[in-house]
């Protein structure tokens, strides 16, 4: 599992009742998660390719050493999904067959219509931020948090001020709200490449994104794809996420679920008032635009998690004995959840 490095990975393992990791393990899957280190000034020169090599590729290598001769399902969230799509295309280009499938949670691969986040990303604003990052070496956590608060200003800012400061009401803090306060930083070089190459220049969808000095077409991805969009997503609008349909010809199952960027993904079975739509485009089938797809695919009640588990099972081998916790090469260094999530 590859989370975005603008979030702490434990959103996928919040509490026993809504942990996606626990749910997967209970269904017989062995789960590995990347926990990203919060960068400081010394990391200012770390770029997108460093995150790809030292993040996705190194983690994949470790998993394949622990569980050898077994292709791996990769599931990834938000910007981690963008990174994984880039990585999957690079692996396919190089004839590397270690991936079994790729699942994208609220992840964009086409940034031509990025939604409300585009309000904060134009040449003048990016240049201003880059001048600030030249001094600090990283994007401060509060800068990132403020941008997302303004995107959902009523839910994340004004309603809280009204309830707490004007009405004197203390709202209850739930696990997702607590996680949302656990902000992260981004290194200067990676942030600049991320907003310029993806948002401003849309290199990835146009086949101009460089990996290893060569442009990378996403159509090289041949493994089955499972893609999740959320109906009220303000970070990765679902119609933007849906554009993966015309960037790759691989088998693609698309789910549109109720909720937003976080609550739509952390949507466990039994959660009230949840629904989703699910459709599959097999290789060779014609393209259907998102609005026609929405009108043609029926709404189903409940969580989308069981549908994803069934899809994973259909692309998995027979159950076998899971690997032991820790090996001579990969001894546990810290108790869960590790030290990176505790750094400030």
C-alpha cells in the first residue's frame, strides 16, 4: 500500500472498526505499507524520481524478497496513486512483471481539470511558493493544511469557528478528524516538480513525463486496474480520476462511491448511508464518457470494500502460509506504527 506523502499512512489503519489494513488481513491478505518520512531542510533536493526509486521500487523489492516468486497487488492513495501509475508504466516498459494488479484510491493521472485545488496552482502562486521553499527547503505542514481547509472552508474552517467560538459547543473528535490534524511536509524539489510537471504542464497524461530520462506512456500498463473515485471529492474530482479510461487500454474496473476524498475511501462495511457504482471496461471495449457511465451503471447500497476484495480474490492465487513477521534481513526496528508517523 502506497499512501501519498502529503498524508500519514495510518489513515488506512485508523481504528479496529474502519481499518482497511485489518479488513484485508482478515480476508487472508498479507499487507505491507509504506510510511513516508517527513522531510526537513536537508531533504530539499529530493524529487519525484527519488520518491519513485526509494519509495515504490525499493518497497516492491523488499516485498518480493520476503515473499519471493509472487506477483504483488499494489494499492495506492491520492498522490501515491499517481506515483504508482508512473511506476507501473515504468516497470512495464522495462519488462518487469512483479505487479499483479494496480488499485488507485482517489488518484489523478490527468491533471487538466484538477478541480478546486487548481485555484491555488498557477504560475504566479507556484513561483511565490518556490521562493519561500528556497529558504526553508520544504513546504511547511501548516501551508498544506491551510490550502485544504480553504477548499472545504465551511466544513473545515467556518463551521468549526461558529460552533466553538460563537456557540461555545465542543464537537467530538473522531479518528479521521484526529488524523487530519496530523499534517506533513514536502521537500522543495519534489513540490516544485509535482505542481509544475503534473498540474501546470500535465506531462503525465500527454506522455511527456520523464522517468530515467525518457518520456513515459501510461498505456504501457497492462495489469488489471481497479480505480476508485468519490462523489464529493474536492482534491481529486471523480471525473478527473475517471480519465484513466482513455490513458490506458488495460482491463479497468471503476468504482464511484459516496463521500469525499477521505470518508469515501475509509468507508467500511456497516457504515450507514453508503452507496457505490461499479463498472468494468475490458480491454478492447469502446470508451464511455463519465456522465454516460454514471447514467448507465446502477447504484448499489453499502460499502465498496467487499466488491474490491472480490476483485482482488479473482486476481489472486490459492491461499498459502503467510510469511513470518520479520526475517534476518528485515528485522522490525520499532513497534507499530513506527517512528516516522511520530516525527514533527
